[in-house]
C-alpha cells in the first residue's frame, strides 16, 4: 500500500506536551467499526463500564531507560575536534556495548571517542565507536559495563522524549515519572508503551472488582519507533527488531480467558505486536521469547487479540497502519477526523482510543 494513504493533517495545538492528571482522566474515543463506525466519546476511567466481566487486559511492563546521551566527539588529531553528538541507545549487545542511533552519523568514524557528560558537567562517561551501520546506527563500546554502566547512564542520560515533544521543550525531572507506566518493571525501552501511561492503581482496582484481569508481558521498545517511514510503499519498509517475552503463565491465563468467551484487549501497539508474534496460526498463544520485527498493515489477519487501547498516532507511521489493519482503513480515517474535530490530544502524552471490532458473544 502507498504510505501516502496514511497521511493526515494535524493542527500543532493537538499535540500534547504534558499528560493530563490524574492519568485516567484522559479522554477515550471508543470505536466500534462497521459500515458506519460507531464513535463514542468517553474517558479512560470509563474502561470498567465499557468492557465486560471476564475480559482481560494485556500490558507491557517494560521500563524506559534515560537513553538519550549528549556528548562530544574526540580524536587524537585536532581535525574535527569538539563535534557535538546526540546518541540514542537502541539495543544492548554486550555488557559494555550498545547499538546507538547517532547524530551527526556522517561525521563519525570507527575509532572516534565520544565523551558524554551530565548537564551539571561533573559526571562523565566515554565510549569508543567500533563500527558504523546504516541510517546513523553505530556500535559504541563504553568504558564501563554491566551495573556500573547502567548507573552511569541513569545519572547522565535524558528521558528520550519523542521528537515532536523534544523540539518544543526540553525534558525535565517531571518526565522521569510522567514517561513511565505504573507497570514498568524491566529496563530496556527507549520509548514508553504510551497506552499504559493512562492507568492508575485506582483504575486497576476498579477493573479487578468488575472481573477484568490484567496480565503482563515485556517488549523493549527500540529507537526505531521514532523513525519515519521513508519509502513510498509499505512493502519496502523494514521494521527494526525488538526483544520481547510472553511467559508460559501469561499465555495459559489468556488462553483460558478466550476459552471462557472473554475478550483479550491489548494495551498499546507494543503488546499487540508481541501477542500476534507469539500466537500460532490456529489462534493459540504460546510462551515466546526473542526478537520480533512484525509489521502489521491492512490485509493482515489478526490471530489472537479482540480489542486494543492505544493513543492517536503520527501520520504515515507504522502505528497508524496497525490501527487501520485492525479496524479497517476507512473507520480509522473517520475516527481520526472525529478526534481532531472534537479536540482530542494526540501522541505520547495525549488521549486514547479503544478499538472494539469484536463484540461480546
């Protein structure tokens, strides 16, 4: 499909720069697709009433690391001395080594030493560039490893806010909590699974009282989530692989939900992609661990999920393509047009939509 089909105009004022408080006060557009999509304006706190007893939610319990590092490239010669480098940690490949998206990638070469520092100018961390890949991806070997490196990154790094926020304001201490879900447990993501940002302990308690359970999986979101789709046709786009795990316990619990006639509702596109990667062609969920580069576009046959809560996504992004695949391209376009007209807030800190193509039997 042509990527242009997933383009739309979004007024800049619709981009949320901060989340609402409390988190479950965010608006939620309930979408029940059909020949004429049924669109209902609600709030995330209404989830217990919109869903039914016996349904189950699936959340991603990854934790965002402060993955953006600012540094200076150093060379033994004076040529090119002092070039500022912005590095986005992408994927850990050894105790002291990360794949990184670096800018300006073209001005870096193997053997370069990059010295990163905290805003206070006191704490420092250096790394050597060992290899260059495509699209600004480089391999950095740090002077520290393991827990020592983790602690240094935590002290020096910035929360990797998406570009549409970072270009309009700097990250701050508030983002360290705002850009983390209440489920965050396993460090490894460079972007939050943003649908999970809407949940509070009080909302979870109300869902459980209604008979709606919450189950966890882990998918570490890579820096590829920030990259635009640069090709003209979706068939030519290559997804970055991301590591994830569905435990045997979670798989068994969700299969039991389906067997009882309940719906499995994923919280976010990350949980959706991992569940669909772990599901068999016959529709059974299996324990799964590894990397997935699944790319879901219209025409994909969903194997497992019955519903999805997700935020409103960027034009021409793989995420809006996934939404269109789940509810249909025309319902997706109508829902987004309604959200823009009705003043919904878009993107990571914005409002949500609940996609329910499957009614309860």
